């Protein structure tokens, strides 16, 4: 839009867009509460959520500010709830408010807790519809989306960058790589460092039986473990009224492990050969065992959610959908938390765009466009 004469082509390996993380998310428009003040996540989530609501309104996409509560169930969680409240205010999350147990009951009659945060602007949307709207805008402006075109080789020279794929090659003055679960591979192909590596984590959901969906009016989240970049098992009401419990966070053997039993030799080797994997396992093996138990047992999942919705029973849960997250893992075993955007010759790489990157997509796009204008020829 800034350069109407520029020729823009999107190369997508799958037969359709949004086939991976964007098409498998929880559909939550996050408000920006959790993220470290000053981080890209904090800034781009708050800006992005505001812009996304505006965009959905302009484009006629249904997006609802349904609201959400983050519930502390025991005194030991209160300092972390305080910290979330502090972060939320510092990040300028609109209308964020501390509530007591009675107010919690008014918002979520079946939830129990000793204190909570209420975020009325957290919402829900179908990110596949957002992606489709962006795609139609791009093509209407003269851009091209080529599906079924997987980039297999990258070379940069004085004149620009060449992207090789099964059907030939595309030459461009500059390239922006947003390859999600495969972002590290494309960055390395373009000459970047192998650090961080993408390790796939499967996030599976269970759904509440239709007759039990009234246990949840909006979205109910626990106070998360501050050491992990995951939000904990939560209950979310979708636009169609269905309620999902999850997700799990289980390291898996394929970057497209939409079935738990899927393994790919290259993906597994890439995870196991990375020193960061073993450092992470040494640090988080207890959490890993809990996640394995949860993935194997509906009862373990139900008892986690029943901490804040005590009426919830194992028999209320049925099979739900799942996705695979691209989690960037540093060589030293740190789970990279913030968004990471880096450079190679004639190219920009989005190397870590986990949740809330779908919420932040318009703000993140502006950051990429600013860097492209400032740094690329
Ligand atoms: C289970 C789950 C729940 C989530 N819930 C939320 C949520 O509620 N709210 C939120 O804001 N975020 C959520 N997220 C995070 C969000 O989905 C992602 O941050 C976001 O979708 C990332 O978008 P992306 O474009 O970077 O990656 P993707 O959507 O994964 O897209 C990457 C694309 O690159 C393509 N590609 C890869 N390699 C190549 C190649 N060699 N050549 C050509 N194309 C290639 C892929 O086919 C894919 O289409 C969730 C994620 C998961 C997994």
C-alpha cells in the first residue's frame, strides 16, 4: 500500500493459505496483559488488537469483545496475579480491572477463585477469515499469491535475492520470510545463524459437550507459570458458542504433527541434534511429564480446568481440534519469548512469531514494512 508500483508475490508451499498455525489457533484476540513491558509482544499486541478490531469492522468479519477472566484459586498465586495486573496496566491494556470472588461469579457463575483480573476487550475471531481478507486485499491491489510453491533454496547477490522452488525460481529485490514452523530452515538457507531453532509443540484441545457449554460464558484462564511462554489450560468460548479446553503443550516429532503419532525423521533429528533441546529438557522435565500425562488422560485435563470451574467433569469433555506451535529454542535451552525479526542480505526473517502474533498481525506487518523500507534496497 505504501508503494503501489511495487510488485508483491506471496509464495505459499501448501495448496491454500493459513494451513498451519494461523488456521489452527484458539481464535483469541489477546489484550496484551501477559507480556513483559517494553517487549515487542507487549507493544504489538496492544496496538495489533485495536487495529484488528477496526479491520474486522471495516471488512465485515465477525469479531466479538467477549471478555476474559484470569483466575487465582489459591493465595500462592496472588503475587503472580499482582504482577499480571501491573504488566497489563503498564502495557496500557484498555479497561483491565481487578475483581473479587463475588464479581467473578457475576461474570462467570460457574467459576471459583479468590481473586481475578477481568479484561473486557479480549475477544474472539476466526483468523482464517482475517487471512482470507488480507489475501483478497493483496490480489485486488495487483499482488499475486502462488500456492503450492515451496521455497527450497535461497541465494542473494548484488541485484537481489533468488528463491528456488520445485517449478523454477523467483527473483526479487527483497524477500520477507514468514515461514512459521519452518522459519529457521529458511533463515539458515539464506545464510543466517541456526540459533534459535524451531521445536514443534503440539497444542491439543478438548471440547465441552453441547449440554455443558453453559459452564463457561466467556473465557476463563488460570494464572500462568511465569517461567513458561504458555498460558496454561484455559476454557474459551468460540464464536459459534462451542467451548474448548486446552491447549496441551507437548514437544512432538514432526512440525506438522496434527496427529500425535506423526513423526518425521528430519524434524526429529533437527530437534534432537540441537543442544538447546537437552538443556530445556533438563530444566523442564517435570513440566514435560505433566504435559505427557495431560495429553494421555482426559481426567488429568479435566482436573486442571476443574481448579477454576469445579463442576467440570471428565465426562463433559470430548475430542477437540489441535495445532502445532513453532517455539523458537535458543542454543542455551531458553524458550525464546519475544517476537524475533532478523536480517540476511536482501531479506527480513520472522524467526519467532508465537502467540499473540495472530492478534498482532497488522502491527507486526507494519514493523516489518518499516524495517524493509529502512534497511532493504
Ligand atoms: C494451538 C495454537 C493456538 C494459538 N492461539 C492463538 C490465539 O488464540 N491468538 C493469537 O493471537 N495467536 C494464537 N496462536 C499463535 C498464532 O497462531 C501464530 O502466532 C500465528 O498464526 C503465526 O503466523 P505465521 O504466519 O508466522 O505462521 P503460520 O500461520 O504457521 O504460516 C507460515 C506459513 O509459511 C508456509 N511455509 C513454510 N515453509 C515454506 C516454504 N519453504 N516455502 C513456502 N511457504 C512455506 C507454511 O505453509 C505456512 O502457511 C496459536 C497457535 C497455536 C499453534
